C-alpha cells in the first residue's frame, strides 16, 4: 500500500495518529487564507470571463460524485438549448496545455475525466492549469452561453458566478480537519457560501443527488452475457473506491477481489496481468485509460466489464439551476 493510500485509509477511519500532521495542516490553512486575503484586497486579481462561469467542485479530497453530476448538468443544459462549454485542470494529463479535448483524445495527454466528459456529452472542452488561457481558447472556437469548470473551487484566480459543491454524505467530512490532518481542502464553513448538493441515498437537504448504476457493458467487442454471479477482479483507480464496491454489491455482485490504484492512476499492462481468465469489472473513468492498453493487446483473454453510473437529481436542483442562470441572463428553452 502506497503512502497516499495509507493516509486516505487513516482519514476514513479517523486514525488518532493523524494529529502529528496538525502543524502541516496549520501551514496549509494559513497559506490558503493568506492567498484568499490577497485576492480580497486586490493584491492579486482574478480573471473574469466574458460569459458566466459555474464551478462544480468539493471541499474534500477524493471522489464525491462531481463528474457524473457535471455530465448530467451539461446534458440537461444542452437539451434546453444552452450552449455550454467545459474547462478542467486536466489532472493526470501531460499536455501541452491549454488543450482542446477531442472525441479521440488520449487520457495521457488531457486526463481521464475530461475524456469521459467529452465522450458522454460531446461538449466543447479545454483543459490546462491556467483557466484563463483555457477559457480564451474555448471562446475563440465556440460561441457559448455558459462555461462550467470541472473542479477549481479553490482556484481563486478564476472569478465565478455560481458555485455548486457536492457533499458526499457517504464519506461525510471525516474528522473535519484540514489537509493533511484530514481530507478537507477548506474549512466546513465554506459550505455556507455556495449551493450545496447532497450526495446521498437518504438525503436531508432539498438539493440532493445519487448515482444510479446502469447495465454493464464490455469494453472490447465480444459477444457475451453479463453474469453477476461470476467471480470478478474489481480494478479501480478513483478517489473513493468503496463507493464502487457498494455499487457492485447493490447490483448483486458479491464475488470480487479488490485491486485498488491511486486516483487518476496511469495504468500499465502489468496492472491487468492475472493468473486466470476471470473477468475484470471497472468504472467508466478507469475504462478510458484501459481501452488504449487493450487496443495494443488484441489477444487479451480477460473480459473487461464497465459499470456506467448516472446522476439522479432532485427537482429542486433543476428549479434552482434555472433560477440562478436566469439571473445571469442564461435562459433554458423548451
């Protein structure tokens, strides 16, 4: 187990030894607050785009369901004739940046989540660490009504008109400590200044969502029927793999061996080498990185099943979004 995985496990179990990291947490918090103050005083200036910007992010490290929510919202807005584009840091991608994400883009260049977003929405998207340059490239190619930033909640150099924060009640806020003593990127008081979407099967807020798994599909072209009673290798490299395991169990898949990798893991061929031909099951985020490996090894014998998930939102999410966008001059049609 890597150091990063050990720390994530300690966060989840709220291990007592994390207190030794408190001085680093104070340093992290102080640096963040100082940077925030510099923007408030105008010492640093945030870039404001010529079209409204909406940020979808979280205050925790690891998966919260942010990407499925973004995909759902983009599809929803497109269905109502809103011209929407997406920007992202492109974490895990090597660039060069800023980079326009095409349908056939490789995760190695632009990151795994941007590939998934574009494949699922066909929305124009640009990735890169400099959000201003990403927006400028995006607007030089497309006429847009709205730009959604995938993450970037803590990227204060980008001015934003709307902030939606996904709060995963499955994980909660842990010990409510700042990095690295806990897994909060910002104090929980940050939730008071944004629109909070509760990710939960048993929500307590009007604005909530949950992820619904749909029928698994084969990553490569074979004619097979899915059998949930089989034994699987669960290969996963996401921020909160336990959610994927819970999804499998809800689907009636109980016989699987866990093979976890760090979030945004860059897969190598050895990661898929097993002693038998037992099928593999994985997430769509991992699948975009596994497919190029399969294309290099057409004789690979293990079937790879992909479990897609879709975000299901409460009606209040839609009405709130429409009202917020109307105030910004963006109107949903149809």
